[in-house]
């Protein structure tokens, strides 16, 4: 599915833009901001088309919830690979509650309102 794939790529770039610099605290902040903006531009190149394509099938609420779940999923993987940080049990419970929220958003039979 194009929307999910594009949102996944978008979230990978944004996670790198927001968090990779934390390993390089010796770099001047202005340089970190400029590099992060460059990476974030790539994020937008995937995120905007994902929403354009996705809105043909999903509501904007569904798109946002989908993006948030992908964002957290990407972050958990990134935190483990880049920072060697494992999620704790309470992080798992929080993620399970977010997935429950997703289930409610995509609940069968819920009428879709389009504008």
C-alpha cells in the first residue's frame, strides 16, 4: 500500500532528523538545526504525497492515527538500533493502548464523513 510505505519512509527521515543529533552534542546547535532541516525536507517529500494518496481512501483522522503508530514504531526501532535502548514494560503497555486507539479509529461500521 503506497500510503503506508510513504508514511513509513517519511517517519524514518523525521526520526533521524529529530533524534540522531543527540549522539553529537559537541556539534554547534545551528549546524544541527540546518542538517535536521535538510533531512526534514526529505521527510516532507514522502509525507505530503502519502497524505494526498491516502485521503482518497482514508479520512484525515485515520491518516493521522496511522502516521502516529508508524512514528512510534519507527522510533522504537531507531532507539534500539541507534541508541541501544530497549523499551521497558511500561512502554509496551503504552504502545498497546495506542494500538487499541487505532482499533477504535478503524472500527468497522463507523460512518465516514467527507468534506
